[in-house]
């Protein structure tokens, strides 16, 4: 199961799970056929604002969440490699 399929299944679940990543990205099911993705967004003047986008399809919400996650570089799979980790290779 890939990331998009996994997130679609979780957000579409009737328990109304909320998925939140540190850094300002959240997705949840508000009710049947109503999903929302909220995210922190930089403005032109250097400030940040909280935005919300709603969807009727859980897969569309999950796709937008994944796109925002990658654009915002959130998650350890997108974190830059720490040069300190390479010291272990020198031993």
C-alpha cells in the first residue's frame, strides 16, 4: 500500500481520524463526503497564514495532503541527511 492509498483509507474511516504532521499540515474527515486539509502557508510579505482546503473525495484530499507534505518537506523521509551521521562510516 503506497502513501496515497494509506492516507485515503485512514481519512475516509468513519472514526474521523485526524492526521497531523509537525510543521503545520493537518488532514481530517469532518463528516461523510467532507474532508479538509489545513496547512501553514508563507505570504508574499514573509508572514505565515493558516489555509484550509476542503474536498468531497477522500482521495483528492489525500493527494493534496501528499503534495503539500512534499512541497513543505515534512517527514523524516524528506529531511536533509545530517553530515554528522557520516562520522560512523569513518571508524
